[in-house]
């Protein structure tokens, strides 16, 4: 299995974070505890069940106990993988979302808008600095 970094093409709102080079890296400019949430549109063209793994990497190093596994159910199967992490980061640190699958037919896929729904991104990533919530209950 080959590991790939998820890449990001656009930013809806950015305060204190930037997409780097390569575009898989998301840098933060403030130390703190970050809530990292994602959703990934998983599709398969393989006729058999396959596995997909997703995990978090910080500054080029896999974050321990951050991996999750998704099972696809054959050709045409579509699902959304989504979860979140809390991660302590320093100024200038970067994070990446990594993924690997049993077969190249398992994909993170984007879809164009249709007459009844907006476009579907392959990955949505939200990174929120929770430092400002310390002491707020």
C-alpha cells in the first residue's frame, strides 16, 4: 500500500493558518491545542471489498494512535469518512491528513454541482485553535 497526503486547493476562511507547499501541508501561526476535523468522500470502482486507512501526520511524523479504517463494499460504493483530533501545535508546525487503500480503485473523489445540489469536495478540513476557549465553560 502506498501512503498519500490529501491536498487542498481552496480555503473558505483562514485566520492563523495557511496551506503550504506542498498543498497537503496546513501550517499554524499560533501555539495551542487545535481541533482538526475532516470529511472525505470515498468512492470505489473495485468489485470486491477494500480497506482504506486515514491518519494524521504532524511535521512529517505520523501521530500515534491517529489512524482509522474504512471498508468499501464493492463497485460504486460511496461513503464519507469523518472524524476529529485534538492536537497540540506550536507556531510554524504543520499537519497533513494521510491515506492509503488496498487498491487504486478506492479513491477520494470530488463531484461537480448538479441541478439539485452544490459541488462535492473530495476532502473538507477544518482546523480550529481552541486556545481561546481555555477557561470558558
